C-alpha cells in the first residue's frame, strides 16, 4: 500500500483538512476566532462608545452607558421617528390617491364595457357600397393601458412573484441598543464608582490598572469580579458583598436605608477572555460563499 500524508492530493476523498486549508486560502467561507481580553470592553466603559464613562448611568438590565452618549442616542432615535412619520404620511396619501385612481379606472372600464355591449345589440344599417371595417385586433401588450401594469424583471418589487409590502406606522419607542428592550430616560440610574485611593500611584485615571473598588469592602473591581449597583444611591459593590452582608438584614451599609430585591441591579461585565465568565467568546467574520 502507498503512504498517505495529510496534504495528499492524489486521493479520491476531499478531506476535512484539505477543505479548511483551501477555504482559508481562497477567501471564501466564514472565519472563526476566539476572542481575547483585548477584544472585550472593560466593566466601567460605555456599551456604546466603548470608552470609560464620565457620567455613568445604568439600565434596569444592568447595562452601563455614558449619560451624554445614551441621551444623544435617544435624541437621534426621536428625530429618526419624526422623519419616519412624515414618510409614512406621504406614502399613505400616495396610496390613497392610487386607490382612488384605480377605482375610477375600474368604474370607467365597466361603463365602456356596458356601452359596447349595448351598441352591439342595436342593428346598424348595412351599406352595400362600403366595405366592412375589420375590427382592430392588436396583440400588443402595450395597448389599452396595459403598459402601466406590466411586470418588471429588473426591479425586485415589480416582479410577478413580488408581494406588495403593507405600510406600517412607525412605533414611538426607543429600544436599548444592547438588549433591544424599551428604554426611557427616567429609567436610567446614576452610578457612583468609588475610586481607589493610592497616594503613590500618580497616574491618570484612564491609565491606572486598578481604578475602582467596592464601596463597602474596598475590594478592587475588574471584569473578573461580579458587581452590583445599589439603586437608591448608585454605589457599586461586589456581588460577594451583596450575598454576605446586604442580604442578611436588607439594609444599605452606607446609609442604613431599607432595601429589597429590586434595589439590587446586577452589573453586566465586559468579560475576561475566559469561558467561565463569558457565554460566547467566539468571533465570526462572514465572507463571500460559493454557491452551487
């Protein structure tokens, strides 16, 4: 028997290894790559701008935003809604005019058909000295107004199999860009981070490796540490502090306020690059695909 290597091209079977190798070299197919720590945002960065928050706010789902960025996003969506409403009104008016024209044309067609039938019933005097006029039997598809209803095979919306899309009134709801749930400005909760006080570290806040700590236990916060936000004051604490200290008597450790389950918002972390923290660490890049 002959020896077969991994890159053998004389075999009759197209192996999986050869397929993956050719797909990577051809530029077609989907590329998959595991995400590392550098590809994931930090826990204190805005989910839209991906930059450290100046005025951090959090939603009920635990998604962190910069207040200026998220308000600008909401204003942009409101302006876009007004534009869509005007476009919807214009298209609705145009559709009503087209329906009125179709109804008028249908009525006119019925009247002409009725008159033609009545004229055929009445006998006309025959003139023997005048030749009979041959009826105009045109086989062209451009006569009798049929040119306006002809399908077009070059425009997708005019093909015979295309269905006319129904106009839908735009909804006056701003959706969260991350969770897709309705978002209102009154639902945004101010977040108060506790900075790490280290007199020997004179670096800028953005450059520092350890920027914030738990407001109660003073543990360093990072992407690998589960956090929570106390809704009444906006203080950020670790989830361990919530389980071991706050849930014992449900009292705020700093202000002695009464708390309940809704006052604790679980902080959504950016991730660390480890599968234990993140649900999905695989990035996909879709490229052109060969079709048979």
